[in-house]
C-alpha cells in the first residue's frame, strides 16, 4: 500500500467508549483507546504495533486533541495525534509523526 493510502487508512475513525468520572466530567477509556489505536495502526501501517501509551483521564471535549506514544515491533517510536470528534467519544487519528526514530 502506498504512503498516501496508509495515511488515509490511518485517519479512520476510532470509536472509543467514554467513562464517567467524578466531578461531572467524562473521560476516555484509556485501555480501549490504546487497544483500538494499536489495532488500527497495525493494519494501516502493515506493521505490528507492540505498544501504545495514551494519557489517562483524557476529558471528552469535542475538538480537543491529545497525543499517544506508539512503539512499533521494529523498535521505532512514533507519536499519534488524536482528535475527539464529539461528545460520544469518537476519536480519529489526525497525524502520525516520528518516522524513523528508534526507541530505547
């Protein structure tokens, strides 16, 4: 698959369950976000993603962005920028950076 094809596939929508937290705020389910991002990127990059680390307690606010660290099986580390699309916690990958960086 070409780079542009992979990029298009990467921008696919992730549906992530939200968890209601105290003080009236709703936060993303970090575990589900990481699992779905790992599966989506493994498929779109045609390379196994060995781990994903997203921030915990990410409040669900439509339009907000946040980043997750992505480690590929090759040892490369990348940063995925995700955008919360709506109050239903639909999330999409809007950018993937760090091509070629080797993790420690």
